[in-house]
């Protein structure tokens, strides 16, 4: 009887974890919808680096401490101490979180440690094109080839979430964004961008 109960408890825990994971997957699918329409398939990292996690914390603290006074946010989301603590806890949990492979249809996960090798091999697989002066490079024309994104970090009964997304075209070329998304009639829409940059 003891083993039956233990087995049952493990099974219930796994089901709850899978349900929670599928919720995050649905959010990521909606957030990446435009990329998924434009690309045949995507490759993403299985986790985000620690320096990005530190960056997310810094940007969130900056937003909470300075709000609309220092930035030109279209709207202001007032975050109380409880929500700040909840977001910081979820941000810290990112350090141990890994996305599984094939998270989204036609997508593949790679280890965070293999980014450079992946992009180098991808560059070598492309046919060489002659570049004209003052034109956009081949790399930029083909768009992002590698994504990194955080697990959604929820507040307000899971009606608002914070997500970090980075799209790389080369090792040091791409863009990144940290934004709050809001659930609007069962669909996740970008609401407030805390940080956005091309590099």
C-alpha cells in the first residue's frame, strides 16, 4: 500500500508539472507566432545564460523603482512588493530551468554551450553570395536563426507575464527584448516593453 501511494503521488506530481509546462509552451507559441510563420523551423537554446537572468532582474528593478518617470512607457504597470517578490523568485528559478526539445512544432533545442558552434556550422552550410558594397549582408537577409527565451514569469492570476526573447542572426548580431505581455480575450499580446535593443 505504501508503494502504491508513493507511485500515485509521483504520477500526480508529473501530471501537474506537465500541465504547467504546456501552459508556458502555449504562451511562447503565441509570443513567437510571427517568427513561426516566417520560418520553416526554429532552433532555440534549452536555457538562458546567468548574465541574462541578472540583466532581467536589473531591468525589472529599474522599471519598478523608476516607473514611467524615467522611461517613456506607453502604460505603467504598478508592481507591489508581493508581485515584485513573486517575479524575483520566478526569475531566480530560471537558473535551473531548461526547455525540452521539440517544444514547438518544427523546433529544435540546442545546449546553451553550443551557440557558437551551431552558428558557425550554419554559416558554413550557406551558399556563398557575392556581397555588393552598401547592401544588407546575407546573414541579415535570412533573418534570425537562433532564439533564446525565458520561461514566462506570471503575476495577477496569470493574466500578465514577463518574457525575455533574444534572436540571433550571427554570434554578435541580433536583437533582444524584455516585455510584459497581457492576456487579452484568451490571447497573449505585448503590452509594455522594458528593454529592446539590436546589436
